[in-house]
């Protein structure tokens, strides 16, 4: 099976008075038809910028995609003109933005906002588009859609607004949906409903889904494969099972160690209350990245080589079908660390 989306050496920089911010720096990955891919990392690591780069929504100035390829169905969409990109965006690729209240126009009813996309991309009349929009609202679980479609965004709760955004993304039957922090500012029960809805819709419709999040619980439940980002780069990639049971980058291990787990002991060997282990320090300045590994200053496994040479993504010998790669010189040491985490003793 051929990939639906291939990203090759994508580079998106922001040119500021302080210097060049390498927000996305030479990332490569692919998405298969019908697959759910997780993109995880701390705030500021480049997740959202990479998604906006795929949709060609980077504000210029100060941002610019300076290199790489984004092959969608074999076509490099970074090279098409903006008129063609508008026909692709929404119709073939759609995005659920991070904050639904600021993504929906507060002075237009849902009717106008949903039907506009359907009329533009599907060539349907206003009445046909409105019928489709009502069906979409019902599909995403909004009650009484005939009445609610005439209302304004401020008349909906956060969870309902996010459902509207999902309906809008699905309106033209795209082949790929990018969900950027789709559960931000929602309570836990609504988060679960939204994610279950997105997963079921992608399975029913065969749509590929990229979930961008810092919530590792979301990724564990819904993603097939995972890319871990740090300082604008992908530093580990593999199947969700491998990433969680056999992490081979200190940053991934740190992310996992900072998440509460129901299967871990509540007390340590001395009988004291067990504590989460945070990642010490702060992310690096993307204008002045350090030589060598960008994570070195926060890493408890760092060696002299880490300060001199930046590690490339290297294959982890684990015998799995899905390639598991990590950008770390200490993957041998991290094998035992990963085992202790998987057993709930790390």
C-alpha cells in the first residue's frame, strides 16, 4: 500500500529580529490511508507548526517553509499555486484547529459556516448543502440539528463547538484530517467523547488521522504509530506499542515517567508516597540551539559524544515489523530503563 502523505525533510523557519527560529527542522514521516498517527511533545516543540506547514497556513512573514517536500497522493503540495491549494485544503485535507471558539466566526451562524465549504468544494446548491450540514451535525452527536444549525457559536459549549469543527472537517469527505490538540480546554469526559467520535468516524469512513497532542494517554489509546518531537525534530518514531513499552530516547522516557499510571505502586520501597518524575530544565532556545544533541542539558544519560555530534535517527534492533528509530547515542542503556517503566517499576 502506498502512503497517502509523505513528508520529506520539511523545514519551516521564522525570521525574527532575534534570529532564525527553526520551528520545524528537517522532519520526515509518512501516513498510510486509514491510519491514525500521533504527534507528541512539549509545547513549543514544533507540532502545530508542522501541521500548519502541511496545510500551507504559515503566516509569511515571518514564517516560511524553506525546504522539503509534502507529497499528498504523490503530488508535492508545496509546489502547487495557492488557487490549487485552496481546492485541496478542505476537500482532500482538513484540519480541526486547537481552539474551536477562535476558529469559528462569532458573527455567522453555523448554517453559513458549514454550507460555505460544501457549496465551494462539492458544487452543491444552498439547500443541498444545508441538508448535508444538518446530517453532519447529527452524525457528530449534536441534538436537534435542524434548530441548532441556525444558532451562533457562543450558544454552544466547548465540547459542542469542537463537534462542529469535526463536522466541518468531514463536510467534503477528505482523505486526511489533522486534529491539532482536539481536546484542549475540555473536561475529561468530553475529551473521551470527542476522541471516540473522531476514531469511529475515521474507521467508518476510512480517513487517515493525525492527532497532535501532548497528552500521552490520548496517543496510547487511539494512535497506531507515534512520532515524538523535540526542538523542531522528530527524535523517536515507532508503533504505539513499541513507544510505550520500549522507549529508546531519554525524552520519551521522561514524558512517560511524568504521566500518572494506575498500574504503578502508590508507595516506593521505603513506604513513602511515590512521586512523578518531571523532566528537569527547559526546552532549548530554537534561535541558538546547542551543539550536539538538543536534549543533552536535560538528559541524565548524556555522555561527551552528545555535546559534540547530533545523533541521527537510528534503527533500534527490536525485531518488530514497524521500524522503531531513535535519535540517541545511548539506546543500549535506555533498553533497561524502558523495561523498568513497562513493568511499572521505573
